[in-house]
C-alpha cells in the first residue's frame, strides 16, 4: 500500500521545540497489557496530537458532508523509517456509506473475504429496517390513540355526571326518610334506585361501545408489535452472524509483526458490533503494517451528538470494542520515558493538598499518580470521611481499565483502612464538591438510609449559561434514562421517576445567573436536566456540553457546596461545607 496519499502535511505545522515535546505533556494514555509479558504498554494523547486533531476538525467543518452522521475520527502522529514525521487520519465505521475513502486509513484487512455475505446481509437488514419503520408508523396507531382519548373524555364526563347525580340522590334519600311516611317512602326510594341502575347500564353501554370500536385496532397493533419483535430478534441474529464471520476474517498486526484475528483477541465469545472498525485499531494496524513508529494519537467526535458524545470533544479508547485490543496492538512498540517522569511533567505545577509526603506514590490502575493529586479531606473521624472532589474525577472506579482512577480508588491506596471505605452516594464526573464515604458497613447502611429517606440536606451551587426571569421556585419534572442512550436523562411523564428541585438565584453576574439548588430527590443528572429543560429553567448550567451548553467554559459549573445529616454514631447533626471553586 502506498502511504503517500494517507499522510497529512506536517512539515510546516509546528516548530522544532514542539516536536521535541511530543511525549512530555500527555493528557490521556491509550494503554493495555502485553499478552505475552503482561507489561503495561502505553501511547499518549498529547497537546500536540490534540492540536493536530483540531486541524482535522477544521477540515471536516469546511465540508458539510461530514456533519450528516456522528462518528469518531482520529489522527496518529508517526515517525517513518527515514526519521520524518507524518500524520495518519481515520474514521470509525463507514464514511457516508463507504469503508474505503481516498486519503483515509483503510479498514482492517479481511473484510473483502466476507464482502458478498456482508452485502447480502446488509440488504436483508435494510429491508427489515424499512418494514419496522412502516409497522411503527401504522396509521391505525394514531387512529387508536385518538379514539382512545375521545372515549376517555366521554367516560370522564359520564363519571362526573353520575357522581353529581349520586350526590343528589343521597340528599333526596335523606330528605325522603325525614318527610315521607312508610307507605310512600318505599316507592320514592325505588325510583332513586332505578335511576342508579340506569346509570350503571349507561356506563356499561359506553364501555361496550369503546371495546367494540377499539378492539379491532388493538388486535391489528398487537399483531404489528409481535411482527416488530420478531424482526428485531431476527435482525439481531443476522447482525451477530455477520459480525462473527467478520471478526474471524479481520486480521490485526502489531509492532512485533504478529498477526491475530479479532475473534482470538476478544475476551469473550460475545464481541460487540463494530469491533475493529474504530479509529484507534485502524490507525495502529496501519502503522504496524507499514513499519511506522507511533508517537501520539488523538480521537474525537464529529457530527450530531450521540449519548455523551459531543462534537469537537476528545475521547479515549472505547471500553468494550477498542480497549481489549490495545495490549496486542501496542506490543513491540518502544515505550516512552518512565511513567513517573512523564506524570511529573503532566501533573507538575497543579495546585493540590497532599495527604502524605510528596515523595510517596500510589498505584491507581492506570499508572503511578503522585500524591500531589490526592484529595483534600474536609471532615474525618473514625466512622466517616468527607472529601472535596474535584471536577473531572470519578466518585468510584468504572468497569474498565481507563476508568479506574477515582476518589475511592485513590483513598483505597492511600489510607491504612482504605479498602474498608465505601462511597455513600455519588457525584457526576464533572461535578465538584462534597463526597461522603463511610469506614464501616453499619455507618454506610445508616447513611444510605438517610439519603433514601430524604433526611440529608444538600445544597449545590451552579452558574447558568444565561439568565432567568424568576428569582426562586420549585421544579417538579420526572426523569428517565434511556438504557440505549446512557448517561443522558430526559423528562418522561410516563416512565420517569419523581424528581423535585428547589432553586434560588443568589447573584446576577452579567449575562450569567448564579443559582443555589436544593435537590429534594437524588436522580442522575437531576440538576442538569432541571436547569436545561424548557419546562424547568430552560437554561443549561455553564459548561454542560451534554445538555446543550455551547458557551465557552473550562468545566461544568456545578458544585456540591453543603451537606448536613445526622451522624449515625454520634447522634448529632453534622454540617459540612466546601467553598465553591468558581
């Protein structure tokens, strides 16, 4: 393969000083364990590679064709055998329906071997997709909904009328019992009872009319739903069969010159759809196959937002498709300077409050972190610890390797009783402020119960990305998280869980309002959605890219400022405060 068309022009982009600092300022590590030695292998995403990627963003922005579909893009800075440097670029999946596009890294070899089966299966999948769309848009669905609502209104009107009539009959019965003699009372009461029976008949007749009208439509819709479920199941089976064939055919090469199929590299038999089509594997395979030395890589999202993916933002290797391949792909690649030295460069100069002397280091799963990046403890006794969590740090470790660094994992490694600690609640990755941890099961259980019973008083401070007209109020909007679009939350009156927030404007700062939030419930992203939704404040929190903020900001401006609760062991009310950092 000729590499010339794949390289972007690098020569005039940066100074010699920039070239020499390629590895000195990593913002993220692509990493994995070598299958043979077990050594941790790493490739950085540096400031330089991010700047190169931003150049690619400008290229994409100049052509509207790249805005139609959201996907990951990436660049790989490489050194050629001649010592010159070049930049490879890649996209995930297909680009406007094509897997091979001039100037971009080609797909992993092997796809051509299943090309016929792929084309046949894709044709079947497209036919199923169109049938699903047609079934989902059946006109009978709207007809059913309209008639159902119409009958509901009729039933409600009838119920209201019958309730009023019953009340009047009850009053008449009471009056008749007081004024009529026995011989006339029975006749008068029977007349009222007959009116009641006629109303019941009227109600049954309306229900019968409703059922006779709606039942045929309901049966047709249920048949369509059964067909949709069967189509979805068959579509899933076809996709799985095709993916299995493709994964067996795809062959990756690493820097030792070793070749392995995707199916032999993944940890389980269930390989996620799209494995091998992401940017990182394509870039690293291309470099290894052509004797190029990777120096730094950067991946970003471009196009319409999807889940937590926002245009122009950088992201690491995806946990389920790329991360399991990294150890093999990086095998044979000469490693950069020692981890501790690089991290000293990375973290040097940042303000922190160490808990141990600065010559101590701890292991946090993703490398060695200097203790200068440890967390300020704002309250501590033999039962509890309260930490002022910074923005950009997880509360607890995630499932995959790149998500291990967190408040809990750092304290596990730092404190003598760290392994006994549990986080009583959570703060979003981007939210700063008070995080409460317990040192024993009994304390943890009692504190969790207080949170569940809404006995913990929480105060958050936020800066909105605009201004609101009212000074205070309550937002009551039920929230629901679509399992297929995590972690995004939305207002949903049918499936959502009750979510209530009180708010008060505490300062007007030019074009922004500073707000105090008092959440009465503790739903995921509750304050962020209640702020952003038009039925709430209608203004996003400053820096909240996930929910549509486009204003320039260096972080999410949301801080858990105050926490008060009854101490499980001491019995007294404990009040903790962490000053707002913005």
